C-alpha cells in the first residue's frame, strides 16, 4: 500500500465530502493518481458514493505565463502606481495582473467581460476537466481498509491474506504491450538509405523487369561485350512483337556506335545489374525533357558465380541517376560523402576505376576494421556522352551514375567479417 493511498484515504475520512480536484490540490498529488485510488476503492466495495463531473476552467496560455513571469521580474507588483511592460512592449495594469494571478492560482474570476478580453488577447484559454465528486458512506470500514494488489509469500506466512482486500484480476483488460518482432538488419539499412535520398531531394523509381534481355540493354547502353557468363539464362524466347519493336533502335545504334550484338541472339536472363532500369530512366527523361532529374532505384540482382565472404549470389544494388547541366566529378564525391556521412560510415576513399557506362569512373572503397582491409562498395562516374546522344538527350546535359552494393554497406555497419552474416 503506497503512501499516497494512505494520504488520500485519511483525507476522505476527514472531509467526508470531497472533489478529486480539491484532493489533488490539497495533498499535492497528481489528479490522475487521485482518480486511480478513488476508482480502486470503489472496485473493492460500496465505500463511496461517486458522481462524475465535467468542469470548465480557465488556464493561462504560454503567452500569459511569459507575461506573468516578466511582470514579477520587472517590478514590485504590490505598488499600485507601478506600470509593468511585457515582452511585447504592451502596457499591463495592476488589475489585469491580479486577475491573471487569480486564474494562475486556480481561482475563479466572475467578470465575464474581462475573461473574454483576456481570451481575445491570447492570455488565457478554456479547458474541460473531468473530476469526481463523492461522499464517504462507511468511515469505519474505510479506515480499516487493507488493499493488496496481489498475493505474496509474506502474506501467506503472516496470514494477512485472511483480512486483506485483494484486488480482483481483470481478465477483460488489455495487457502490457510487448515489442515483438523487428525488421531484418538489411531491411533497416535499405530503409535508411532510401530515407536519406528522399530527404536530399531524390525520387524513387520502381525496379521492374526481373527477367530482362541483356543484349537489348547493353546495345542501348553501348556495351559491346556483354558479360552473360555469370547470369542465370531463362530457357525461352522473346515474342516477335518485342523484337520488331526494338530492332530499329538497335540497328540505328549499331550503325552510329559500332554495336556488335546480333539481334537474332536476344535471350532473356535474370538481371545481374540495373542497367535496364537506367536505360528506361534515360529514355523517359528524353521524352519528358524535365531537368534537373534526380532519381534512384533499389533492386535485387543475381549472379551465378561462386559465393565467399565478400560475394553473394543474390544481393541488393542502389543505382542513382542525376541529369543536369554544369555537373562535374566533384558532384559525385559530394553526393557520396553526404550519403555515407548520414550512415555514420567513415574512412571512405575513392580511386580510379573502369566502367563501360562512364568516363571517368571512380571506385568507392571503405576500410573494414574487423577484417583489417579495404572493401569495394560501389562504382560511380560521368555517363559517356555517346550514350546520352543515343538516347536523344540534349547535348548540354551531363549525367552522373552511382552504384552501391547495399549488402556490403550493411556488412560494414554491422562489422561482420563475412557478408553472409547480414542475411
């Protein structure tokens, strides 16, 4: 039995008639705790006769509280000739000060005109408070009331359970909410990266076409020697209408850019990169002609190569595309620095690399303390101008493409020495 419970019970016996707001004010106990004790006593037996009330009270707003604090600091409010100015440089007379002081101390002001004036000036606001008024029916029984919340070992040993009032269990009440289940660690990393890019002004595009044609994508992106050795080939053929639709584009690109892939060898594979999505974004940008363009795609890719502590057969890739005029290599480094800084990943370095999509190209590497080595986590670069021309984009546009392996980012964040630990 708590001290507050004993204080409230003694107060009820002494006053006989009570209001929970008065109990809270006189005993300096929060009103919610008073209500809890009253309802607790009522659930045990017919000790109290209760009536619920809704009372309207006037309270000082934040502006009114600031005004009163400023008045106390600026002068002696007991001097009736003293005029005090608030922070807003508006005059406040002593009548207003004393009226607001009454409201602040929980008193009642009967002058409705003054109340409406103070409400109009945003000094006070009306609030509704639910309280309970009651009367004690059994003084003697209430004084001997011994409430226990549950049966304990000491109660059984001391035989106190024979006289104690034990609260009944409420089987219909809601139990304590327990946190069950969490997002997978890799999913959290992907969500964090997505949120970072959305916050800095990027728009996400859906990653479609899990089964695609690498020859179509590679010819559109001017990759003359597509690597399909590490791809999962789907044993089927594309429909003729698809070939007829893309053949003119492929032939035109082959004539102007020395494409080398035979159109008759088109076979679908499970995607091992997001170049197909990049090609679609560039084609859409050429049609819409809305710049600057800030897009990103997050998708899963598959490789048929061997897996080890750094390589997986299935992993997630982030592809970022930026199209605008007057872009340069420093924009790539700046964007990467922002992303990794928000992910709290340090010791990032960049070194020259090769990519058929971009010239120049840099490789992003990060130092892994647990493995004591540098790990490659992505490539970035400026898209080749001939690729942009083949997509019928404006000549003054510059394209930036950034690629990041999200499993390796999760590996560094988790300090895992094997990439399979993040799965």
